[in-house]
């Protein structure tokens, strides 16, 4: 009994085909687009103040930076009023 490690592969660079890689173009464009973002949606960032460590933020926290209001208004997002 106990844990048996997965067989084959062995891990290492490039072994996770579902990962977003730093050297492969077009991966983010291949992900499904959400038509109407809402304030609770989560985005991935690299924090420049923490040696570019990966962190998450909400769409609302980004909207709050620009004073553009709630992210729930799709027309404002499309017009560039929320993220500009």
C-alpha cells in the first residue's frame, strides 16, 4: 500500500502539455474567450514587485485602479472605459 508515482514521462521542462509556457507563442489566444467579464473573474499576473512571481488578481481590482467602475458593464469594457 501507499502512493505509487506516475509511470513514464518523468516531468521536466515541456512535459505538461496543458501548461502556459514562457516560450510558446499563441497559447493564450487559444484559450476560450469570455464574452462578458465580471468583477469576480480572476486574472494571472507576474508581480514586478516580487521578482515576477505569478499571482492572481480580480478583474475588479484592476478596474479599481483606473476608476472605471465595475467590470460588470460589458459595453464599458468594449469601449475601453474600464481598463484605460
